[in-house]
C-alpha cells in the first residue's frame, strides 16, 4: 500500500470543497490520505452533515473506506480500494446541490465509460448550476479530449430531480493549452423560477438583455430555456444562467437567490458576462479551481485565468500534494503552467 499523504487544512480556506476534491483524487489515484485541522479554527468545528453526505457519495462511487467521518471531526483518513466499473445510481435523501458531485463523478468515471445517475431532492442552486457544469465546465474537458454527456432530466425546488452523467471516452488527456478566448459568437440565456408567475421570467430576461446591450457589442442573444415551476409552499426563488460562446472557450455567468429582487437576478448574471467580455483569459477562476485535478492528469497544461481565489488556492494545495505537480502562476500575465 502507498504511504499515506497528510493534508493540513490549516493551509486552505475552502474546506468543504477541498475535502471533496481530496477524496476524489484519493479514490482515482488509489492514494491513502489523512486530512488534519478540518475547520479546526471555525466556531462550528469539524465536519458538518453536508460534508459527510457528500463524502459518502464520493466514497461509494470511488470504492473508498473512510475513517473519522463523524460530525464535528477535524481529522479524517481514506483507504481507497480501487474504482469499480459499471453504471451506478446515486439516491440522495437530503436536499443537497447534486451539482457539487458531477465533476467528482466525472473524474471517478474516467476509463470506465460508466453511466452515473443522481436522484433525489434538489435545492435552488440546482436550478442553475447544472447549466454551468454542462455548458461551461464540461466544454473545457471536451477540449482536453474528455467527452461527457450530462442529461438534466428533471429538477425542481425541493422536488425530485435527476441528472445523468455519461462518460464517452476512455482516453486520458496528454496536454491542455488554451491561452486566448477567441471571438464572441453567441450568448444563450437559461431562466428558472419557482413560486412566481410566468411574467417574472420575461422581466429577468429583459434586465439581463438591457445590461448586455449597454456594452455596445453586437451580441447574438438567445433565450434558450424559460422554465417556471409552480411552488406555493416554499419561498420564491429565481435563477439565471448566461452562457457565452467563444471560438476557444465557453464561459457561464450565473445568479440565483430567494431574497434578491427579480431585476437583480438578471443584472447580476449579465454583469458576470460583461466582466468576461472586458478581460482576455481562457478560463475563469471557478472552472480553473474545479478542473485543476484534470489538468494535473496531463504532462503539461497552460491557460490564462481572470484571477486567483480562495477556491483556486485550495485546489492548488490539494493537487500539488496529491499529484506531486508544480503549479506556477505568473501574476503579471495571469498564466498558469502545470508540469
């Protein structure tokens, strides 16, 4: 058995995200790990129920034995047994963001051509996050030669939702190098609301379009999906995803909320895309963090990011420790090189 690698989470800030990533890499590489100081300085110390729930799903998909995964625990260990192939169904009883599990599942299905179906109650994030994963995150993987299908079969606010992820390639990427976005082609809008009337979606779309028109650019703007889910029991929620298609990359701006005003949802999503229009980079910091383990599977990867973040720095720490890679960032050019 390989020697256990210790990850000191006093070095990172995004503990829940780092835990999911570390567990996924541990399962994929068959590398035992030990995580210490998990939220050790937090008022609510240690593991929370969502951490345990997410960890259990990843351990099930990756065939990993876990030790210390109890509520309030600040130290955990893994003993990976090797990923088993075949299609899997993951049934989640609690309301969680299943989208948090799509990318870990994508890595754990590499080389297996398996089909993974997530079923269970969804929350507001799941109204918008699958679009971000499908049209933005998975598009980067496709440019690396890793092809996935993500079918969003059903979703709702605390209703039964279903996502199916299918891996269509068994080949690992050799390298990844995209340094420029290219030219903007199209922006597509995906709008979802719960508990509102249908006219609210039109208002969200109008405010988003007005914000994008202020840029003065000729943008092919399309309303791709306009979905309203009647919900008279729970609080009203609204969400929007704007997907910008370029020659080389696909970038997604999302906004959601229960207490936010309807105009703010459209403007907030559009503001993110406007920010992307103004800067020249080939991958946003959110995707850079999420996909760093995939980039570490290559001999060499290089890309330009818009900024670093606590999430990115957490991913960098975990990946450097577990993949034994060097991840360099040039502050002046914002270029990341992984070797």
